[in-house]
C-alpha cells in the first residue's frame, strides 16, 4: 500500500505540487491573517510533504546565493531575533511579548521547492492576485448599490478578520470611499506584467482580457486610497508610457522626458506639501513613528547594533501606546535585528534587481519588484508570510533560469 502511494505521488507530484502552490498563494492573497480559511500553515506543510515524498530527481542544484538567502532569512533571522528577545527578557525581567514576524520567515523556504523543480510562478502569482481585484471591487459595488450592508461587511472584513480598511478620501471637493485590502500592494506585479506584454507584443495584438484586467487593477489600486499604492501606480504607468514612446521614437521620448521633468518641477511643491503635511491623520501617525524610533534608538544604542529582538516594544507617539510592530518596515528591521543584519537583509532583497542589471535586461518583474520595495517601506506586508511568498516568486523567477542553464549543461556532460 505504501509503495503504491509513493508511486502515485511520484506520478502526480507535479500536478499536486502546482495545485497546492496555487491554493497557498490564493489563500495568502485573500486571507493574509489566516482568520478566514485557517489553511495557510496546513497548505505550507502539504507543499513540502508532497515535494519531499513524491519529487523526482532532476539533477538540479540550488544556486549558492539562493541557498545563502534561504539560510539567512529562514533560519538565522527568526532564531537570532528570538534569542535576542529571550536574552532581553531575562536581563530586564520583562515578558518576551508577541512573537511578531517569527513564523513568516519560514515561508521563504518554498523558494527551494519552486527553484529546484523549475516551477514558473508568473501565471500562478498573477492569477492569484486577481482575487484581490474581484474582492475589492465586489465590496465596493456592494456598498454603492446597498449601503445597508456596510455594517455587516465592516464587522466581518475589518473588525473580525482584519483584512481590509475602509476610509474616506478628499480629492478637492469630491469625497470618495476607499477600500484598502491588505494585500493590494501585490497588484503592482500583474499590472507590470500586463502592461509589459501590451507594449512589447509585436506579433499580435494583446488579448482584450489584458486590457480589461489592466483597467481593473488600475481602478483597484486607485480605490485602495494609500499614497504608496497610488504613487506606485502612477510611476509604473509613466514608466511604461515612456517605454512605449521610446520604442516608437527616441526624439519624441526625449521631448516627453523634458516635458515630464517640467511638470514634475511645477508639481513638486504641491506633492511636498501633501507628503509633509503633519496635520493629515495618516501622516501624523507616521511622523509620530519617526519621533518614536529616534527617541528609542537614542536611549538604546545597543539596539542599533544587536537589535531589540522579537517581542520587544517601543512607545509610539502617533498612537500614544506601546507597540511591537509598526508600518515603517525598514526601521522595524533595524529595531529588531540591528544595523548589521538589516544591511545584509537589504542586500539580499536587492540582489534580484542587481542580477537583472548585470544581465542588461529590464523585465516586468524588475519594475514591479522595485515598486513593491517602495511600498513596503510604509507597509508591514514585507515581513509577513504574504511578503515572504512575494520574495519566493521574485527569487525563484530570477534564480530559476540560472538553475535551468546549469541543469542543461550538466545533462550534456
């Protein structure tokens, strides 16, 4: 019976593995807090069980740099932070606190699976992220056509499950309802993918679905209401518009670039006022965080070197309470792990970008990942399991090609 099961797993391994990965990515897109389906960790374990039990030997080898990234992120970072947190707890006689971020880093280990078996995650990731579009626009339409549902939807998605935020935004004299789904920053990846193929498809016209999905993604990012999402949206659109003009005429591109710089210079004072307006609620909280970090580091210089560890707290002036996590992700990395480890982590994060620059290519993934790292600066998504799966997608796509070339060379020998 066991032999039959093992043989069946080997035959169906590729299908099962892809199916489980699709379910896992879809689950974290819809349920980042694991409060709706309660299936995130189950799917994570099943992915590895199927891979280890039924995988076939391909002769592939994991690139050394990817192996280092996995060891550093999956093993070193969480357990170092936990150790520092336990030491701090013992020295100061305080409880360890919540193990924020600890479980999330383990999800990056899936990069070993996807790279070793050369699984292309582009279609899987983009299709899974479209669930965010349908959920956001569906919720928006429900509230527009039946406002009486607001209370029930707010209680379920915002209070009980914590996957969305509703807010009102003023655009001049117009006030609009915004629905920010917590995984909406991931939409920069399908947006970049569809725009890239619309512009670069020389043989045939892109399918109508590409245009439709691009429009829906743009609408969803705009309705999310966050400055980082909206700014990334416009920067990606401007980049691909410039790319389109450059392909048609370099003279027109230089003219458009000059006009764009003039518009930017004229708009800069207004943009600066919006960004630096301390009276706006969101800005007030973020500036409060900055003051809180400055005060904390000035009184805890050792934390700049060794970090505070997982479970540590700091007083946030913006919210007037102690917090174990904040939105300013990169400062969070310094607070918990210290500057030396934060620098190494930053180098690991930008390595896929360096690989593309060295290869002298500029793919849709490069543009989207750059936008995502920008958004991650004011969004805690990067250090969550969802953020780790984004890194799985980026790293497996960048290192997958290298693995494939090495495998082919080995087979020729």
